[in-house]
C-alpha cells in the first residue's frame, strides 16, 4: 500500500486526485489493484491474484510492467495515479501492459500536475491484448492554471484475434498548456478498437492530436473520435487516420472542433487509405461555432451567453 515515508506526499497528491474526478478510497482499497506514482517514485501499490505489477525507477521517472493472466475478469478497475507536485521538472512514465487470453480489465488513470510552470510529462504506453481479451483505458488529466505544463502522451496497442480495446483521453477541467497526444492501434482478425480524445483549451494553449487505426485483420473494426473546444488564442491540429488493409475491415474517423474567439487557430486532417478493395472507411469532420439554436434556447431561459456556452460545451465534453 502507501509507503510509510511518503504518507504526506500521498496526502498532498490525493487532494488534486479528487479534484480531477478520482476516488482516493480506491487507491487504498485492498480489493483494488492500484499504482501511485509521484515524480520518479512509486509511493504506493496494491496487487491481486492474476495481476502482476512490477516497477523500476528510471531517470526522471518510472517504468511499469503490468501483466493480466489468461482468463481473468478483473471486477474493479485498476486505478493509476500519476502526479508531480513541483512547479519545474521532467517526468517520464513508461507503461507496458499485457492482457491475457479471454481476460477483461478496465483502467482508470488520473494524471495531476497542479503546480506546473515549467514542467514536462512524457508518457509512453505499450499495450498487447491477447486473443479474446478486452481492455478499457480512461486517462483523465488535471493541470495547473499557469499554462506551463507540457504533456506528450503516446499510446500504442496491438490487438490479437477477437480482442477489444477502448482508449479515452480527457483534459477538460483545467488549462491545457501544450499537449501532444498520439494513439495508434494495430488490429488483427475480428478485433475492434474505440479511440476518443476530448480537450477544452483556453488562452494560448496548444493541442496536437493524432489517432490512427491500422485495420490489418479481416473483419476488424475501429472508431477514432476527437472533440476539441478552442477559445481565446488557443490553437489545435487534429489528424485522424485509418488504413483499410484487410477484407471486410471497417473504420470510421470523426473530428469536431468548436471555436469561440477571433484568435483561435484550428485545423483537422482526415486521412483514409484503402489498401484492400473490400475494406470500408468513412469520415466526418466539422469546425465551427456553437450551435446558435441551442444557445438562443438556453439564453431564453435566463442564462447569460457565457453561462449558456459553458453548459453546452460541458455537455459535449462530458
């Protein structure tokens, strides 16, 4: 559980973990697999039968190995807390995860960097989901309002036959700073994937998101979806890719960018590549203002334009 020497550090981290939407009680529940990272240290962890967790300290960070045995159905989500409490520095987190045959597991990850002024967080997640396995990963970020946090998050997944993979990234409660997210999935026969990124950027925040589906197996399928709300002088570049490499594979990519402010700079690039003639790929993209009819309806009920805008956006980013 929590290392004795780091109890005060955990308490400081816990308050921001709660603000990000996390449940601190789950981090210390002996019935829940959990891993708590602060800076370059593992300050707490708990494992259960069928879940192997190993960790080692590296320069400015940690490397974590997670292995889910074959045939496991992990009832409670595995909780990950990654934090950095100092205003300056660098943190690298490397996570290798394997999900065994016909196993099912869900991860809830909260990354909290509440004081960052000159801080870089780099995360690389490599996932392998064996035949018939299922993995769901939700990554929620909570940054400082200073705008000095830089995040580079890379998610790579390999899915075997009949495997399922969901990966969701959310940064909607605080300033972004500078964000680079790249998700890439390689799918084998009859496997499926769902990728989603939701970001709310303000002031001079900068966002770059790339989502990629490689439909390598017959009857594989995937959806890559991005929603970004850009305000003030923020900028965003979104690239969604799908490769139909196998017969009867299906892929859909979707990007919605909502803008508010004359200084906003946004762009979206959908890329579809049909390699096999029996593959089917579709895309949908839009850039524009908030729905005027929705805005007028809420304002007619007594909300100010700012309040109505916030309500609409929170509904979309929920």
